[in-house]
C-alpha cells in the first residue's frame, strides 16, 4: 500500500511540474475551478486564487460540485454579474467556517444580505438574468458530467489539463 501511495505522490509532483512549466512557457488563459463551499481546502486557496486570476487576467469560471448547492449557486452567479461575486464567495466561506451550514437557506439569506447591492437587486428581477443564470447552470452541469470531478479543489487549465488540490495554485504562484 505504501508503494502505491508513493507512486501516486510522484505522479502528482510530475503533473505539477508539467503544469508549472506549461504556465511559464504558455500563458494560462483560462481556468475552471471545481469547488465546494464545504471544502476547507477550497476556502484556504480562495483568496490566493482570486489574486492569481486577477493579476494574470485569466478567464475564470468556478463550478460547485455539490448537488445541494443549486440555490446558492444561482445567487452566487447573480452576485458575479452584479460585481460582488468575489465578496459573496469570500463571505460564504467565512460564514461556513464560523459554523453556519453550507447550502442552508439561512446561510444563503445571511450572505446575500451582507453583499447585496443595487445591481444585484435589479438583476434578481430581470427575466434576461434568469435566462443567463440558467445557461450558466446548464454549462456547469455539462462540465461536471464531462469531467466527473468528485474531489475539490480541482482545476481545469486552458481546457486541457485537469488536476486536483490546492498545491496547483501554490505552485503557479511560486512560478509567477
């Protein structure tokens, strides 16, 4: 069993080295993060990830893997469209870390109440926004079906490299 674990870790290190070398040689232009608001590793890497994506002007999409996250993700995507997506995600992770239950209506109401702005209130009423969110949710489900992600955080880099673990972001930041 130990040999299998060592082999697995060597494989992870090799993949990270390839990823970092590709990031240096070929600019990362897109990243999909598969995450969960229940995941301590996702919460841990969240701030570094936000900074890395913003600094490097990466096209970024995050997809929650939890089936019970449906209502939370609708509100999160509306928050993104109203300019408070990063604040929503940070606040949600903080609320869960302080003991609130992920994906409960009370946690969603609490977080939405803290980050809501006039744009978010307006978007909540627009039929076009509902259609836009429906398309995002359908795309997210297609990605989950295609990549069969079950561990978080997992990252899809430039639509070609799928790798899991917070070490991905740490390695990319160190290489930058």
